[in-house]
């Protein structure tokens, strides 16, 4: 198990390197004075042309690209993510402020989707062709057809404005109590998780149906076990594995969706910052957000991969084989 | 052993029977599809919306781009069936004309991605080697990055235009088809009928296109359908954010862009409800139809 | 033979499947009495309904299947006889019987064992479901049974997963799981079909040993006449959902009466039968089970068909000493 874990984590490194190289190239291609990547606009405005040339030398901006890339990479690994072009603020600080909120949002959406999706998908499989199954199929296909931001807007209109149950905008603040924080997250995470719930519902249903047709379920029945045991202990555990794989594959969409949802709800997270930065042509922020979010997505998928390995004893490398 | 000439001659009747057999399989598949009620509903939804969009001038007399500030944000009435947006443009006509662009983007992006993925997958799957190794890595990288981030990054770097959007979508959308075709090739090329074909001197290209590819066509069509839906949704999201198609070209997402202000959401619901519902219905139709297609081509696949 | 000598009495069992708009009559009037402590062989081609009969007895039919008629009387030692067909799959009484009094082992041990749980736990599960014993005691009994069935170092192997065993070992695990509660009846559905020939012989020997030691009644379902010749005391031949012939091993092999039985026996290749002799196969193919004729189902393929007479359903007749045949040829109780 440990060997597998290390192998997976190590396989990430080349991928991240390639992505970082691509991001660096794109960053280099963007228009504008590269000095703005390192110094705040006020500072630049206050200097003379000779002083700016000196600064360019000092920052090594005249060095060949590979050298600059390695320096850039080295900085990132040290924790210096560069500066925002628009106001010179260190990007690492921007992340420290905004990333936790986004992570909370994504995590909440993931949890809601997984719980609801699994629950209803499995019920739909067990009670096939019943009304639960019918409702699940309908919701399943509707859920993946509605654009996420449209769902978000509808939620705002119904739950925030008409019913007033939840606030329409804002974010998890520092001065608010835990319960108040919860209120801010409910609508956006439900909107974000809407299509994932639907997809998981469909997938859980078919995975469970496939498992229920297997021979070892027949064996379980023939042992006289109760229905609950057969479904929960024997069937569910086997149905879970491909589902975890699907969650893994859809993680990038979850991260991507948070960009849109944060905009809809004016939720101050890294996603909204990304959109603002694109409009403000703040290239450093845009590239760095992409890099970091991709890295997080990859890490999360490795974790889920490990979960799959933990669930499936056939994947474990340390058990003894017969003969 | 038949020599080349008789192989050529006997090829004709053999092909005739093969064509007949494949058309009966196609006919059976078609019948199966038609029996699927959901798929038919989906097809009708797609067809109705598509026809209305293509024949837009027949359904509305308003110019979707004409700004009439005196008429702004008017509720639906007999004059404007779905009301006007915040610049006085008729919403219904914007939806019809915008549909043309949105659907076009979805279809072309998907088609382009599928074609490229297919070609690359064929080559990689059949020849393997360094070609496959490189493109597999590339596809892994493209898949690892959340698609919307990829698109956003490219949008930042490139100018905002319709053509660029096509390019971006194709560049991000070929991966699925590539992996599918490649996978199929890998599993099928070891089959004995391929080896015996090769032994008979049939060219590699012929084997690729005549034998393996037709088997893969089914899932490819399914991917094409679903990708179209995905790209329409993506374009809508991008345009909603104000980062997709330039604002003067109407698309479904562009109309929704107005809903970024909370005041529009509450006071003029027709502005965002109509395009939102239209997109949802169209994508719903695609999903129904795509599900039906999937049932036909491979009931076991997900 | 009185009633109590039969541990299972199936009378006119009909199990139908709803497939789309059609009804498949998988079991269409099966009458069978299984003698206690003996081995009953249930033979027939694939699709004739043997497995469905077993599933009907155990009430583990898939959702589309339903027992529409008939009774399955189970006479457990020291208990009231009970009609299993009237119980539901999830009834407590049925669940108590399943696994404990009547157990079943299946054809493919790789797919019949849950791949994510250790085999020791899967076997113990059977004990713990039916008897109030501690986990440790259950595990001890499991280890003991595995050892008896020829698995080396059972105390270590209980911790292994199914994929860590070879085919023959896996089937022994399945047998252990079936026998662990000492059932009165063990139904074995094609237990050796998925195994190599040499392993087949070992497993069959094992089953004979079990029967000797525990006195278990074995119902052996197979399409292999050779196995049946070795193992069975009584044989029932099934075709398209009905029993067409029933008798002792000697009666069936030495004096087969039904044309189908005769054809089956002729189609088994015999070593040294003479070079160049063609294998006889039964002409035609099994009909679509959803479109079965009203009369004798075998008539279209029968070499002795009596023409129009066989369009009527033939009666199930005793032609002497309990040898039963379903054929017009044996009308009048005399073998023709």
C-alpha cells in the first residue's frame, strides 16, 4: 500500500513540471512589461527609466528563458508566488485570504453531492422501477442538463429572495459565528454540487445494478443473510469502487464550477478573484491561480485513487499470493 | 491462393454482402432508437429549437442587435413575447439568433475535437511507439487541468473572438475521443482477424479504416453528442462571466450576462429565465437523445 | 419408501420469467422427489431450467422470476414439513433454512465469492447468521472445515482473499461455506464445470467423502453425463422446463426410455469406440423458451416422433420400479 502511495505521488511530479512549464511560457507570452510582475505599479511610476533598467537587471529579466523559469519555479517552491500586476500585492497573501473559502465551498459541494448521490442512486437500484427509481432518473438527467450558474441564479431567486431563508451573497466571514458561516455556504455549495449530485446518482444506480447481478450476490442470498446485509455489506462495497473513480474524474469540473458559482453568489473566493483578474489583465494572478488549482485537483485525485486502492484488496501489493 | 486480380474481382460481391449486412444492423439499431421514448422526446426538443433558430426570421421581426433604450427592461407583452433586456433588445429574437451561434459553437467544437481525437487516436493506437507516448502524456496533462481553467487561461492570452473560441474548445475537447479510439485500437489490433488480414497483404490503412474504425463509431457518436451539450454549457458559462463570445454577438450565454446584477435577477426575471430554460431544454434534449444512442450502441457502457 | 424418506418433494413446480412483454416458462411443471442421504443428479442441456429449479427451491430467483404454481415440500429432520414455495425470499423462516438446512454452491467460484472480503470472514458469516456462537468459535470451525476439505495451512489461508486462491482451492472454499452449518441438503450447481479435469475428479471425490461423513443429501446439477454416472444414485433428465425421465442410475444408463435420454447418452464420446466413428449429435436446436409448443417439447428433434400424437402433452408415466418417463412411446406402462 505504501509503495503504491509513493508511486502515485511521484508520478504527479513530472505532470506538475510540464504544467508549470506551459504556464510559464504563457506568462512570458502575455503583453506588458514583465517588471510589473515583480513591482507594484506605484513603485514603477515613481522610478526613472534608468532606475527601471537597473531593476530589470536586478530581477534577472534579461536572462534566457530557462534560467528565468528555474528561478520562477524555485521561488514558488519557496512560497513566493509572485505579485499581482494590478496592485503589487503578493499573490501568496491573496491565496491565504481567499483559497480557504473556495476549498470550503468545494468540499461542502463534494460532501453534499456524494451523500445525496450515493443515497438516492443506491435506493433507485434496490427499488428498481419504483417511484424512487423514476424520480431519480428524471432528476438525474435534469441535473446534468441545467447550466450551473442558471441553477445558482434560480436558487438565489427562490431561496434567498422569495423565501429569505439564506443570504443571497457574501462569504464566510471571520467575525461570524460557525452557524452564520454555514448559512452563507449552503446555497452556493448546493448549486455547485447540483450537477455532480445528478451525475453521481445516475452512476451509483448503474454501478449498484451491475453489482446486484453478480454471482457473489447470489451466494450472499443463498446464505440466508438479511436484505440489509446483502445490499449494504456485499453489494455496496463493490459498487463503491467505480463510483470513487468517477468522483475522481469529475473533480476538475468541481473546481471549475466553483469559479462560476463564486461569481454568481459574489462569494469571495479564489474563483471570483480569477474572473476579476482576467478582466483586469492581471496575468500573474491568472496563471498562478490556474497552477495552484490544478495542483490541488491532481493531489485530490491521487488521494481518491488511494481510497480506491484501500477499498479493493486486489490492488494491494503487499498481500501474499498463493503458490 | 487468390492472386491480386481475383481478389479484386471477388472483392466486389464480398463488399456487396458486407454492405447489406451492415445496413440491416443499422436498421435494427435505428428501430431500437425509435422505440426509446425518451430519445424521441430528446430528438423533438433538439429539432424544434434548432429549426426555430435556423428559421429565426420567420418567427420574429425584431433585430437582435438593435438597441432601443426607450424600451429597456420591459416585461413580456404582445409586442415582445419574452420582453426586452436591459438595452431594449427583444429577448425572444436574441434567443433565436443567439441559438444559432451557441449551437454552432457546440457542434463545431465537438465535431472538431472528435475528428482530431479520432485521427490522433487511430495513429497512436495502430502504430504506438513514441507517437503514442507523447500524445498520451499530452492528453493526461490536458485532462488534469480543469477544462474551464484551460479555457480561461487561453481566453486571457488570446483575443476574444468567435474563431478563437472554436480553437480553444477543439484544443481542449479532443482528449476523450483520443483515449477512446486509442484504447479500442489497442484491444482490437491483437485480434486474430487483424493478423490474418495483415497476412493477406491488406494495407495497414485499410485495416484501420475498414475494420477497426467502424467498431468504434458507436461510442464516438455518443461522445460527440455529449460533448456538444458540454460545450454549449461551457460557452454559456463563459459568456455569462463576460469572457466568452464578444458582447455584440448574441449567444444564449451573453443574454444571461445581464443577470450578473442582482437587480436584474429580481426585477426582470424574463431576461435570465428564458435563455436559461432554453439552454436547459436543448441540453436536456441532447442528453435524452444521447442516452438513447448509448443504449443502442452499448447497453453496458456508462 | 414412505414420505419421510424424501427430504424434498417438488410437485408440479412452475417458475415463469417476465422478459419484456414475453413470458419465459423456465420451469414448467417439475415433479421430483429427492431421497434423503442420496445423491440426485439433475441433468440436461444449458437452458433447460435446472438452475432455475434450484433457485426456486432456495427462493433466490432474480426479480423477473416468480413461482406461479406448485409446491416444494421440505421435510427437515425433527421439524414440521414446510412448503418453501409459499415463503418469500426475505421471510425469516426461509432465511433460517437457507444456508443452514439447505445450502447451495455455484459454478464459478471466482465470481461467486465476494472479492473484497477475506474468505474466512465470508465463511464465518454463514455460521454467525444461523448460530449463536462467538466469532472465535466460528473461525475455529471454519479453519477445521477448510483443513478437512484439503486446504493446507488453513489457519493462515483464512486471511486470504478469493483472488489469492487457485480454481480448485476456491471451489473447496465454496464447499466449506456450504457445508459449514452441516445442511441436510447441498445443491451443487455445475460445481466442476469451471475447473480443470484433474481438479474436477478431486472435487467430486471430496463431495463423496462429505456425503459419507455427514449423510448430506446432494442435488448435483450438471450437463455432464460422465459426472452423473460416477456420483449419482438417482437421475432426473430435464428438457425445456420439464422432467422427461427419472430413475436410478442403472435404469437411466442401462435402460433409457425417453428418446432425449437415449440421444444424450449416445452423444457422449466413448474412448476406444472405434476410429472414424462420427459423434452423434441431436439434430436441430433447442427451441426459443418463450415460444414453447403445447405438446411434447422434444418432438421436433425426436427420431421416434409419433407425428400428430405428440402435439398433445405426453403424460408422466411410471414404467416400473419408480422409473418415470414423459413420452407417448411408453403409453400403456410398457417400454417400447
